[in-house]
C-alpha cells in the first residue's frame, strides 16, 4: 500500500480538528451544515415549508434520546424562521428549537438577548462545537449554518445536557423527518387571512355598523 493512502485518514482528522477550532471565528458547526446523505430534497423541503410560511433554508430538526417531537408545535418564528418543540415522557420539560437568519460569532452571540432573560448580560462559551449561552440563571445553546442561526431552548427545567445534545444534533431533516415535522401543517402555500370589514381608506379600523338608536 502506498504511504500517501495511509496518510489520508490522518489528514481528514486534522482538517476536522481545524474546523472545530475555527468555530470561534464564526465557522458553522458540522452538525448544522445539513450535508447528510439522507437529507430531504430541497424542493420537498420548500413545498412543505411553504404551507406555514417558513423559508426552506431555515428548516432544521434535531434528535435526542427520550424526547419526542410535538408536530402541532411546528410553526413560523418571526417573519420566516421556524419553531418546533419536543417533549419527554413523564415530564413537563420542553425542548424548543428556533431558527432565524443571522451570523453567529463570539461578538453576535453575546449581543443577542436570551429567550427568557432579555435584560441579563449574556455569556457565550464554545462547548463541543456549539455555543453555550447563559445569563440570569437561564441556559440555552446555539449553532449556525449558511446564514442561519439555530437556537435550542429549554423550558420547565429541561436538562442542560439535553439542550447541548440537541444543539449538537441539529441537521437538515431527512424525508421521513420532514414528513413528521409538517404532519400537522396544512397543505399548499400559506395565504394571508382577508377580512371583509377593513375599509380601503382611513386608519384601517374595523367597520362596526351602528344599530337602531345609535
């Protein structure tokens, strides 16, 4: 066997180590890159995401032992991001995933407020390829990929180690995961709700017809 063939695994391991180290400068984590061979086709993701008004490039999922996705929780976050929640049997704890556009660096990580403690100073620490964000007794994790930020947030005393594991496992959904994510969503593209009592001119207040006697 040629010596250069023997060196290939070593070179690959070295490159992976460098990639993790570069996270501190804003590099996307391997877990969030969504390059898995079994990821759903982009057209399939776009078709299902359109039913809730979610941008297809902001559709991500995760998997943690003991936690089950609640499909009815899947919805839009902000203008085009995604939100979804997982629950654990016999517990009131909730693990929430949120996505939105943005860049995740040491500076932006600390500048973004925490989900449950908007006034608390935020401390960001790189842990195992993801960012641990903490402040005011609140802990959450975040990762990034291709201009998207993915947060993993705990509610009702969700274990911090499970939040970290969920952030490390963030990925673009497979076809089966995609179907489960949007199993409770309507089919077709989301359309705005039209109201018939909004006047075309003026301040847009609803028209309330006056009955007999004023």
